[in-house]
C-alpha cells in the first residue's frame, strides 16, 4: 500500500466520521428541544402529546371561559374539591409555595384549581377557597358535560358517591400539571414532590423553552 493510498483512506475515514458527528449533533439538538427529562423525570414531550383539546368551564364570577383564556400564561393545574378534608388543601398549599418560590426569581406561574364537585363548589365557594390558598389562584367548575370533557383531556379520575348526605368524600386523581400557553402540558407532579421540587423543575422547563 502506497503512502498516497493510505492518505486517501485516512481522509475518507475522517470525512465519514465528520458526517456521523454532524448527524449525531443534529439529532441530539432535536431531542434536547423536546426531551425535558433533564428537568423532571416525568417530563417527556411525547408522553403528553394527546393531553390537549378545547374545553369550557365556569370561573369564580360565574362566567363561561375557554381553555384559550385559562392558559394565557404558564399554569399549574390541579383538580379536587373544596370540601376535601386533607389532600387537596395540602397539595394546593404546596403548589402555592412553589409559585411563590418561582416569583422570587421573576417567573410568573398561575395556579388554578378545577373542582370536580360542582354541586357544592359554587363560584362563590371557589372564590373564597382559592383566595385562602393564594391571591393569584383561580377556581373553575362546570356542568357535568364540561367537567367530563376536561377530565377526559387530562386523564383525570373522579367519582362522587351516590348519597343523600351533603357530607361526602369525592375520590379523585391528585396530579398537578404544568402547562404552557396554548395548553401544552410539559410535566406532572405527584404528591411526594416538595415545593422546591416543583419550582426547580418548572424553572428548568421555562429556561429550556425560552432559550430554544
């Protein structure tokens, strides 16, 4: 094998590996834009591809509002009910603390609460309840069809027992969703995660999304 042939072979391999590196970096960049697993283990764009849809609810003033107006800014969404004895208040206070931690770093996130107990949770009840948990928290309710639609979109389970008593417990999902404007779900949080966990993950997601 001559020196000239060896030179061409080396140049060929160098060109080949350069192309492979370019392809790898291109694919890596594309993945980084969508894959938010570095921010939160529950964050992968493909997981929430079908967590979207149009819906309407009733706000604390008794007005019908749509998802477009609800998700006008980064939002932390939770489903529950105001008569919940312990789980809902704990989760909502956790979410409120996370919102305050983010506000300290100039990140504005809107906490919202959707009641799955429309019989007892009237707009006035919701207004008092959300004001107690955070001054920026907004509550929503709806009729049966409205709530069934929004629960279907966000894969929420809830069941009101058949009883004549007004003192009943509602079984329901306890996830908190972080959603960007236009209703794009980015991740969810479970009950085990702390206010700092939420704030850290949300900050990471916002930084990643704002820089891409």
